[in-house]
């Protein structure tokens, strides 16, 4: 096998050093709110101009994989996801930190990231031709129904209230329409110049999660973050975490399967993988009420999913030149800069470079877990930071991360306004997660629907309803809605029985 033939190339001094620094740098960048994997890889591309092709791809690949996992650090510790892919992680990760289980949550995060990431890269190695053919079958109609399937899980992310989840998701869908029509270019809901470019996902993500946290910290200033629970803060054995993680077969299976499938679909992204995996794990749990209150399976499913996505997202990129994710699109630029063009020649003429790069992804997953577990040991120090200091640090990171996306002060204003409104909404029981999901999926849904309409012409019904993939995903949408209704009914009956007892 060629990947074995070139495996030793990863361990040459230069390549291994680049892989180590890329992994550590990716973890730190991922933990910074606003610096998504896409932005991290894009920022590093200029530094690869004078590097050897294999070395430059190793660095970009290491940053890609470790940034996805690193985004969970800030999410678990301070309730601010480093990137959209980590939204699902904070739903149970941050409650675990509030219970004094931050180290344990980070252990589950990095161990499940390793398992999901390795399986994703193995799929890339052994099933590239077959997965490439599957990726070709996803057009605007299929992507439209995939995004609709994502929308069906909005209600279950509402923090225990289906109605509030739907309202928040609906607001998110409306926010996604602000700005210009993605296909026709028409202006919509632009009542101030700050909304002319629409609402950027990163600005909304930081605002909706960071600003409410800052305001809550300010409201409770005078005590240290977690001071009341510091005595309960406990260390956790890595061995125990690993054994527990491996035993959570259901969460790991759902996470890796969902992540692998979503990774192959061009343009889907890690946020969809994490949220769908979290939702399905919750639905298949014996006690869904535990989720959102510090359930380890929520962290395991979300992180195994968004890392299992990495390998398959490179399949359509390397074989067809079709990026499977926004970060893969930036990696395409890295390939072209080094004179490497996607297609069969990449695995034959440039086989040494390509297989060295793929092998580095495998080794990088192990390094990511090792350095991630080292970071987890020092999570206790975050709990000792006084509230006013933490609030100041978070607001600086929030403004820096938001402004750096597009160098736009309008994004900062939008971020602050959305965050302030979310603070008051959260006090009456609304959750930020369904709102963000609605914003992300609204843009994806509208773009693919309009593109599909243009392609289909007068035959839109058959275009969107025919085809095996369309029918399968439509069936999944119906099942998801039916199960949500059934589960909500079951929860209502259980609460009634408990009240009667």
C-alpha cells in the first residue's frame, strides 16, 4: 500500500517539527473565539510560499485538524465556542465545567476527537474513489434537503422547551435573510448601513455566546469564576476517561458516522455534523433529559463528529477539486500554490507528496490528543480567574475575533447588539443554539433552493423530489419531525405523572 510506503516521510526531522508546531498552534488558534479553522488555515498560507510542497501541506493539515478540536476549549471553559463546529460541544461541556468537571469534559473532547478523526482519515485512505463518486451526486436539491433535515432538529435544541426552540430557530432563519439575496442580489431588511453585508455567522456566533457570558460575569462580579464550586473541582484520570470514552459505543458510532457522511457532502461543514450527531445521540438516549445538564455523551458525539468530518471532507477536494468544507476550499488554494492539481495525477505523479500529507493527518490526530490532554491539566487555572478579569478578557477576545473576520466595525456593532438581546432572551428561557443553527442553515437552504430553481426551470417539483438521495433525506426529515413530536409527548406525560405522584 502506498500510504505505508510513504509513512516514514512524516517522521523526518523537518516534517515532524512542522507537524508538532502546526498542531500546537492550531489548538491555540482554535481556542480563540472568532479564529475558525478556515481563517487559521488562510492566515498561514502566505507562510508556505517558500516551503517544500509536502511540508506546507503538513502544516496546513495539522492546523486544520487541531483547530477543529481546539475550539472546544473555550467552549467548555467559558461557554464561547471557538468556531461554529463546536456549538454542540458547549451544550453539555460547559455545564460539566460548572459542576467542577472541566478536566473530565476536555478529556472526553480530545479522546473522542482522536477516535473520530482517525476513522475519518482511514476512510480517506481506503475509500477515496467510492466516496468521490458519492460526493458527485450531491447537487443543490440534495443539499437543500440536507439543510432542511438540519432545521428539523432546531426544536430539540431549545433548552427543554419545544416552542422556545422553534421561536429562536425562526428568528435565526429570519436573520439569515438580512442583506443581499445570494443569487438575485436583491436587498432585504437593510434598515441600517451596518446590515448592508448581512449578518456574518462568526459575528453572530461570538455575540450570541460571548456577550451574555460577559454580562453574567459582570452581574456576579466580586467572586471568582466558579468560586462557590471550586472546592468541588476535581481532577480526573486520563486512563479512566479513555476507558469511559471507549465504552460509549453509541455516542462514538453516531458521531463518527454522521461526521463521515456530512464530511463527504460538499459545503455542509462541521457545525452541521456536530449538531446532527448531538441531536441523534440525544434522541436515541434512554434518558434524553440528561442532555444539556452535563451529559458526557453530548461532548463525545459532537467532538467525534466534527473531527470525523475532516478526512472525508478532503475526498472530493483531492479527487475532483470540489471542496467538502470552507476550510477545504482554502486548502485547495494551498495545493494550487504548490503546483498540485486535484485529480488522478495527485495520487500517481505526486504520490509522495499526497500520501505524506494524508499520513501526517493520521499522526496529527494523535499529537492533537496528546497536547490537548496536556492543556486539560491546566483548566483549573481558568476557574480561579476573578469575574471582572474574565469579563474583560472575553470582551477583548470577542471584539478582536469579530473585527478580524472582515476588518469591519459593522460586524462588531452587530455582534454587540445581538449579544445584548440574547442576554435578556436567555433570562426568559431562550437558547442561543437554535438561533445560531437557524442562521447557518437559513443561508445554506436559501442558496441551494434558489440555485435549484434556476437549474430546474419549469420542472422544479421533480428536480427537488426525484432521485434516491432526495427521497432518503426527505424520509429522514419526516422521521426526525415525527420522533420530536413523539418524544415531546412522552416528556409531557412523564411530567404529568411526576406531578400527580
